[in-house]
């Protein structure tokens, strides 16, 4: 049976923090669930006369806070203000059950990780979400426990902000300067207003598949599909990769991945020495080697790896999903993100 991808992905990056990633098992009665309200968004910064460009549009700048190798943004959800993980690998909004238990209106699915069951996942509708000058209403959200991330990082986390909330804009991810820049686009993917994009060092195609971003890269002469995931604390390479691919990785150590449930699985830590996008070869990046079988099963396609913190920290990443393009300004060549 193919597992529902969006539930599986909610905590998938936890395998990169030495915890587990859940897959969901629907309980009976879910067929009667009413569909969530359609989200509405008001982007006041684009029409703010105090900050707008002469054309009437200006970018939204969101400060990012660092928690280890995770990046957080501050947001207000209804009456609570707190930290949310910025996670391009998640398709929607996810709330921490610790702080939103009373919000749950449906709890029909059980989450199971690679090391066992991790408990239930509920559903709810959020009346209001504010991130800087972005204002959302009537958002569908999943509700699950994120306490193990909080315990590991020692910081209060209200939830995850997924890609679907931002994908109609150009997303500029600058982890080295701890900032996120959002630009409104026209139908052709051009920025509205007078703001022009900085010349990038590399342009590469990105494919959106079921609300995840897929980047084709080459390792050891083999073309592989990587999920672009800003919520992952490390790059990941599938242990099922060919010998020519795995042979390019320098293994540093072996460890057990302990999940939030009972059980454990084996992972390898190493250095990725032959990662290429198009004709561009990247500097050596850290990676984890582990099984991605369950993730591939839930996505409905084979995932050869994940590009997380070590990839995003290479420079400024530009994501334009209208054009299905990713641009990169490498840090050693560029110091200013815009």
C-alpha cells in the first residue's frame, strides 16, 4: 500500500537529527471528513506605501533564527507568537500538538516512524497566521508532537511552515545572512516592481512533484533525484545507491539512528565528494547515508537523496516555481543576496 506522502513528510527531517520520520496509517471513518477551507492570503508589504517601490511592490524580508542546523522564523498564529521551522520539504503548515492540542478537530491517522509508532496526527483549520508582512487565513494544518525536536535543540517550536504557503512567490534563501526574501511574481515568473534579480552563478531546473521540489544532480556519473529540503539538518544519500555513487563518499563513522519510538536503524556519516549540478561541481559536503525506501514509497517516486543544510549554506538560493528554476550565488563569489 502506498502511504500518504504529506503525513509521512511531516517529521521526515527528524531522521537527520537522529530521530525517526513517520508514515501514516489511516483509521476508519476518514472517508467522511469534510474538505478544509481554501486558504486566503493578504500580502500587505507588497502594497505598503511606506516601503513599496515606485511600481507599488516591495519584497518581504523575514529574519531567520538559527537553532543548531535548523532555521526558524517567528510567526503569530491566532494569539500565539513563536518559532516555526522553515521547511521546503513539507507541503503545508504543521502545528506542535503540545501547544495546539485543543485546536484538533480531527484525529484519524496514526504516524509510524522507521523505528516504530510515534502517535496520532490530527487536523485543524487555522483562522489566522502572520509571518512578517504576510497574512494568511483559513489554513488547513496537521497537528502532531514536535517535542523531540524541542528537547534536542532546547528551544520552543510551534510548528513547521511548508512550501505551499510561499510557492507563488520567488523565494530567496540566504542562510549565511539569516534572511528569507520573498518577491511577488507575474504569470511569466518575473518580479513585479522595479526590483531586479542579481546575476547568479548557476541556474538549474527544479521540478515540483506532489508539492515537493526535485533537483536532478549527478554523482559518480549517475543522475539522481534529490528532494530540496531546507528543514533537513544534513544532506542525505540513499543507501540503495549504486557502488559508483557510494564510492565517491568518504565514510567518517557509523552510528545508530534512534527514533522517538522503540527501535533503531543503522546510518553512515560521510563527505560527499562528487556532487554536480549541470557542469558545476560542488565543494565537499557532509551527508548521511541511510535507507530512503519508506520516503520513496510515500512520495510515489524513487528519491535518491535529500539536499538540506549543507546544500543551502553553499550560498544564496533562488527558487522560482513559476519558471521551475533554481539559481545559486555561491558564497565565495557573492556577499550580497539581492
